[in-house]
């Protein structure tokens, strides 16, 4: 992978120098204070880590290396005849901070194709896992099974200069990314399609091939895959999947250990698993009311969920305080390709009733929909009706961001992460003081 690796390699010294200077000249400047409420409250808002790939503004939403989602939908290279950005391009951007050319993106597609073969031991591992095991568990286990082939782990064992850590981390990240759509499609066909598998089509890009290997030969679905894989790739560093990958990597665990751990966090219902929960909840309400419910019926259903002590899946966010631009991008896709779909109508009706109810309920700090409120509706429209699989798509995409960050972490030499914890007794002593 000459050009992406060379480009990244040429950026490392200036990056190291920049951070060294900041630390030396301004290392004492305070960027955050921590309150007791934050220590008990999931560390919300504490600025205490550096992630270069993206930044999340509560009101504006995500920017990937400074670019908004609408900007990237316009500026990133597209598949021939397509209108949605290619995920290969966002990986280039996340890693280098620069927009790729068409040729840069084609080179990544080719490179990932070269590295994509699944080793026999991985297939045997996947075969041995019971079919009923959740797809996310199978996905995370598959990533971990590949750890045997980690170049980083091998080079570390042989003795490696700290300054070189980023190089084998880059190679592991590229090998992993190349294989993820193949693993995802394998798991999908194993569980839901009689264990009958479809070989890759190397005329297709990374996202298009995922659609093809799943068995969905629909150009619109390929476009959806490309958009989906771009939208879910990164959400700054503090979210559970990104933070976990980064934390595990800080112990110099390789990319396989780190990503597998990050995927385990993504599989929680308050994080990535919310996408399957949203669809399950919508299907329940559609069945209950025999189609698109009236607004009054919807309101009652939302209140019933809240009164049962449950959350409204797909709504709320730990950082965002407005409608998630990833939701907006998916809504635009739906308006263009499936405006009359019944589930899309329910998703739209929920958008009209849920925020007011959450405000009246008075708990959620953000009453607006997040990315997971919309994705399932698009997937089910193209025939992916197996909700339990949805978080695997999220995982394939999220790997782009967290692996780019992991390579950056090693390039700039970030140390072992080890914040200080305190006891309630210590907190009470501080209050007395
Ligand atoms: N429905 C009902 N109650 C909600 C709520 C929702 N959608 N969102 C928040 N609340 C509640 C919280 O449970 C919390 O209640 P308690 O005081 O009883 O504990 C209260 O409102 C305050 O929470 P918050 O500060 O607004 O939100 P948090 O930062 O603690 O949590 C969550 C953010 C995303 C976990 C939360 O909004 C939630 O549970 N949403 C539903 C699940 C979901 O959609 N998750 C996906 C989020 C996006 C993502 O990461 N995707 O991967």
C-alpha cells in the first residue's frame, strides 16, 4: 500500500513535533475541571483525551476532519454511476486529514481486495460457533480469531523500536478492514441463508461487495451500504466503541484485540445495538396497530414504553442536543428512494411525536433522534429483515474510524491510558474539607 502509507508516514514527524511543542510550552494549561457529578455520571463532558479523526459539536453534529456529512456526500469520490461517497475515501480522510482523489480511493479498494481472503482457521472458528449465537458475538469472535496473524504482536515479540509501532499497526488495520465485509457477509449467510456463501466480486468496491456477498443485488442497496458505512464510521473519541478500542490499544494490545473489545461495547443496547432495538420496537407497534398508527395511538405507545421504565430506542444522546445529522442523511436517502414505505412513514411520524413527549417526560437531555432511529427502516426495505444483524453493519463501519485512530495513537506515541479513580469515602472527605 505505497501511497496511503507513504502519505501517512510523511505526516508523522510533523505531528510528533507539533504535539511535543504543545506539551512542552503549554502542558500546564487547563482544558477541563471535573465535578463530583461528572465522576459519578459517566464522565460526561470531561475533556481528557485527544482524538484527531472527528469532533462532535452538540448543536451541529459530527465533523470528520473538519468536514460535515453534507460536505462529504458532495466531495468524496463515488462509485461509477453512484451518488453516495465511498467508505474507502473516508478512511483516507480520517487517517490523513486530506480528501482523497479518485485514484487514491481506487488504490485502497484494490489493496483491501488483495488482503481480503479469510483464512481457513477463521472459517472453522465461525463454523464451530452455534448459529443461534448473536451475530455481534460471532463478529467480535471472528476479529479476535484473526489475532493469531497480528503483525504488530509478532514484531513486538521480535523487539521493535517504539517509533515504528505505527507501521505494523497500519498493516494490521488494513488487513482487518479488508476482511470485515467478508466476515460480516459470511456470518449473515451462515445464520440466515442456509450457510450458502457468495464469492466476492472484485469489480465492486468495499461497500458494494458487502451488499453483493450478502446476496442483495440491488444498485440502490449498494448505494445505501456505501452511505451507511460512511455515516457510522466515527463519532469522536469518547463514545463506548471508540474509547474502548483506544483504551485497549493503549496497553499495546494489537488491532485485533482492540477492535474486538470495541465491538463488544458497540453491542450494548444504549450504543450500537439500539439500531436493532428500534426496528424491533417499530415492528411491535406496527403489529399492535395493524399498520401505520394514528398520532394518538403512537403517542400512547411511546408513553406506555416510558411508563414501563424503558427508553425510547433511537432517541437521546450523550453529547448531541439536536437531530443527529446522520439521521438527516438517512432521511434524505429515504425521501429519495422509498418515500411511500410504511416503516419510513412510521419513522417520520415518530419524529413528529417523540421529541415533545420526551420533553414532557422531563428526563432526557436530548429529545431528538440519533443515527439508530433511522437505519433499520432503510435496511428492512431492501430485504435485510433480520434485525439482530444490524449492529454488525455498524461494526464494519465503526472499524474505519477506530482503526484509523489506533494507527494515529501509535504514530504520535500516546501512552498507556490510566485515569485515577476515587472512592465514595474519599469524595466525602473532600466535601468535608
Ligand atoms: N428514552 C427515555 N429516557 C431517556 C432517553 C430515551 N430515549 N434518553 C435519555 N433518557 C433518560 C435516561 O435514561 C436518564 O434517565 P435516569 O435519570 O432515570 O437515569 C435521563 O434521561 C438522563 O439521560 P441523558 O443525560 O439525557 O442521556 P445519557 O447521556 O445518560 O444517555 C443515551 C444517552 C443515548 C444512552 C440515552 O439517550 C438513551 O438511552 N437513548 C436510547 C438508546 C439509544 O438510542 N442509544 C443509541 C445512542 C446513539 C449511539 O450511541 N449509537 O450507537
